[in-house]
């Protein structure tokens, strides 16, 4: 259990969301959402666009008021308009917004100066943060000349300006090329290794699988599954493809011996067996005993996307 010792406070989680609910114009966008985020973990809010991820983050940070429920960060209740504890949070929400006439360095230094830093310290912090996101060479360029990906990196640099106990990043890799996405994932992993908690919202399945240790799957504002990545993936079926000859009769033989499994002929030499529990070795021995020639066995777990579709009945093209 995490113990935060600041001001004598002892808490069990960095973030606690308890029954968060929010409606806009009579439509419920977030519906009774509850979860906890532990220190040193990368916590993914996964769902298609329009599933309530950004609304949830805005409630967590006191940017909008929830209709029901409550949120707390580092043991302190978050209210509309913010609270002192948010000084220990670095956030990146709904894309970057910086004065276009400023340089990247000047924009970040201005933020540090607003926090009371001397100009020399503020510019040092700005340059260090820009270096972390690969924008050192663009530090002196005006933001109006930045590409979308560069602006995205600048927003992440703003969140990294100071060491924080919690980082909240809303779709941080939007607009980035594959190389930039890898760099951001590396940054996020290092933050967690240093002991900070990271809340990452995304609709990108590969991103969540690559970097998140825990995940909440949201559909239409409701939690449909949560747990570690391994726990969530355990909910999917396992599929084993047997390369077998002759293919004729193999499907019926397997189905007759293992009626609880789904069996489908994939090609003229492959049959796929799918189910919650498959003993590939046993099936192989069974086929060989019947004089089938098995030349290959390939195992595959149901993907996170397939699990999501099974749970919600919708894909990731939802808006």
C-alpha cells in the first residue's frame, strides 16, 4: 500500500475516483465510474472517442464539476476550481494551447516564472523539459511554425516541467509519427519507474498494451472491465491453429472429442481451435493417434480489441 507522508497524511492510492457521474444536456457522458491509481503504475483509460475519457479526466482535476461521486488525489478531495494538491500534478489535456508568437522555450519559461522561478532557472527548466521530448532543436522557433506533432510534444514538455507525484496525459501521442510515439511511451515508462503515477487516456490499443500496467475499459461512460493488463487479457479466449493433413475430417474429429471448443477450418491445411482453456499438446496427441499429420501449432490470445468488442459490442470508430 502506498503511504504518502506529506503533512502527516497516509493514503492507499494516488488517485481515487468514486462513482463519478456527469451529464451534458440530459445525456449521461460518465456513469458511476470508480477506480484507483497506485504509485509507480501507468493507468490506462481505454475507450473509443466519445466514451467519456476526457470528461473523466476533467472531473479528476477539478476543471468541471461532477453531478455525483467524488475524486481525490494524494488523499485530498478535488473540487471545482482546483486545490493545493494539484500543484503536485502534471497534466496534458485536450491538446496544447500556447501563444503562437512565442518560442517553445519562452512559452515554457513563462509558465515557470508564473510559479515564482527566477528567469534563469525558468529557462533552464524549459530547456531540460524540451530536451526530454526531443524538441531541443526547436526551442528557439516560434510555436506558429511547429507541426501538430511538435505542438503535441510541447504540451507534454509542459507537463514534465517539474517532477510530480502524478501525471495525467490525455491522448498524448495524437499527431505523432511512430518514432515520436515510441519516445513518448519511453518517457511515460521512466516516470513510472521513478515512482510517479501516470494516468493515460487513449483510444489506441497498441499504446495501452505497450505502456500501461493497469487499465479501465470504458464504453459510453461506463466501466466494463478493469484490472492489470494481464488480468484483462485473461478474459479473452485462446486460439490455437493446427497445420494438419489431411484436413478432411480433422474439424469433426476435434469437435467430437472437445465439444466445449469452437473449431473452424481456416484453409486447406489449417484448423483453428478457440476457447477459454485449450490443451494444445492433448489435441496434438489426439490427432496423431488418429493418424493425422500435424506439421505446425500456433497459439494466439484474443487481442485487446477483440475483448473490447466482445464486452461492448462496438469498435474503435465510435465518435
